[in-house]
C-alpha cells in the first residue's frame, strides 16, 4: 500500500523513548499530549490505528501534518505487530489499552481514528466496546462487521464519521457491505441521523484526505460536547456574565467560566462565549485580558475574528498581545493561522514573534512551513539564536521531522516536492487489498 502521504517517504527515523507495551495483548503504543498543553489538562483521547504497511512513527508524523486538528487531542498511537495489517482479535487489546490510558489520563471522552486496515479492526473494537469508545472516524474503511443496532435507553451508541474515497466506496467487505448498503443498514438499525455522517470523496483514491479527517474530528468533537445540553442553570450563568463584567468582578467571572470551559458542556460553553465576545475590546486592560483568556479557554470559533482583529491594536500592549496570540493558537483553524503567520513574519516585537511561532506549532499545518522557513533564513543570517531555536521547534512540530537548520529544511522541502510530483505522475492506486 502507498505511504500515508508523500512526505512520509522522506521522514527521518528517530528512536521512540515513550513507546510502551501492553502486557496482555503485546501491542505497543505511545501517548502524545496535545501540542502546547500541559499533560494534566483535560482533553479528548483519540486512539489512532495505522493502515497496512504503515507504522506508529510514520503514521503519527503524517497524520499530525496533514490534519493539524489532531494536535488538539491526546493521541494514543498503537503499533500492529503484523506488517501486512492487523491480526485477528486485535480489537480486544485495542479496547483494553484505550480503557487503561483513559483511566490514568485527564480525559474528556474517548474516540478512535482508524485508517484502512486500522479502520477495519477499529470498527470492530468500537462496535463491541461502546462503553469504551464514544465515537469513531473510519478513513478508507467501511468496517468488517456491520454497525450494531441502536443500543437503547441507558446506553450510548457511538457516533461515527466515515471518510471514503471513490475506491473505498467500491470495495465490499466480508459482510458484502458497500456504501449504499451501509446507508440502508444504518437507517434500518435505527441510528439517529445526527449520530453518523459519510464524507464521500469523489475522485479520491485510497488515501487519507486531510480536510476530510479534520471535518470528521470536528463532527466527533461536537458530538462529545453535545452529550450534555444546556440547563437552566447554564443559561443563568450566561446571563450573570454581563453583571460580573459591569461590576468589574473578574475573579468571579473566572470562577464562573473556567469550570465550564474544562467540561464537556458544549451548549453551556457556547452561551458563555457569546456573552463574552465583546469583552476583549474593553478599554480596561485587565477586563480585556480576562476576556481574551476566557474565550481561548472556551474554544468557540466565533472568537477567532474578534481576536485576530485586535492584534494590530494590541501590539503596543505586550501582555494582551501575547495573550491574544496564545488564544488564537488554542482556537486554531485557517483564519487563526493566517493571522498568526502575519505576526510571525514581523521582526518586531521579538516577544510577539516568538509567541506567534509557538502558537503556530499548535494549530498550523503544511501551508505555514514556507513562511516559517523564510523567517528561519533571516534569523540565522542575523544570528537571532532564540528565534532560530523556536522556529526550528515549530517546523519540527509542523512536519514531524527531527532536523535543524534552514539548509536541512530546504533540502527536506525539495525532497517532499519531488516525492509528491512522482506520486502525482503515477496517478491513483488501481485498488487495494487488506
């Protein structure tokens, strides 16, 4: 099977010091913390299963580059002992590892992402262990077994997002399932329409599509948040925000918002974010800073244009400026990255530039490599050591490469372009076998 992405052909192999082995199943795994986030902070756990011919290291690097949203999850990468796929019965070990890691990590729900053969074994794990997994993103795989019926009152049927290329739609599994049969089965099995989604990628072959993966992650993250609708108490809390702001009770505001920001109460967070959108524009610096920090913690995308629009105005106020930069890194998305690139490409103030580089490492993708490499060239020419170190670190996070120096990065980028050009000339894969 072709590698996950063309750039995986030029990955630099590094030793993995944090790989562990599950004693019961013998499966190896590694937990990767969300970029720029403390390991003790709550985050959704995302188990990631590679396809046939791939491995833990390449899959980890490639996935984090083509789908930067993965960096917001606490990722659990598992290595199959079989070079040609996953062995029968692996789903038991997969579920056991996910359960064990979730028990010791600060977790806000457990999801599974499986590509190709990893999607086949992952689907079986999710169907058979709905008490462990709350959702699955199946890429290039419909699944070996048909999804179960709705589990009924008191038990939660997992939410599922399928990302399927044209080749995947045409491939039937052992149960005779194709895309049309899957849709009919879900309807007959009583699955609620909001619990599943199929992203059919016309003209795409058997490969991971970064934007589709990110759509799937957003769908599942929203489903996690939607498990607890807003209550009357939540609406009262949102109404209280204005009174706390008017009273300049910023400590009370933080005490009200932060516990909800760390929860899975999606509707409550949206209500609070809506009530806070004007606060970053406040003339009072302390109130403005509180609004910036709280909107970043709530993670509502409506805050991105508000904070991006304030960057120029706040440039002369370093604490608020850097707070807005950090909040944009937490919020992520193309608009946030575009705003951060502009700051990262400015020579002054240096502190803001460093903050923007760090924020880009959290939310950026391959599009941000070129401008950061250009800045690295200049930083090395002017012997700006701290900026050079930070730029190298951000580039390593964006690409998964353990290399340093503008010359090495240019060589890597040229190799990637060459590999991608060769892959495009070959055209789509004629098919695949698991």
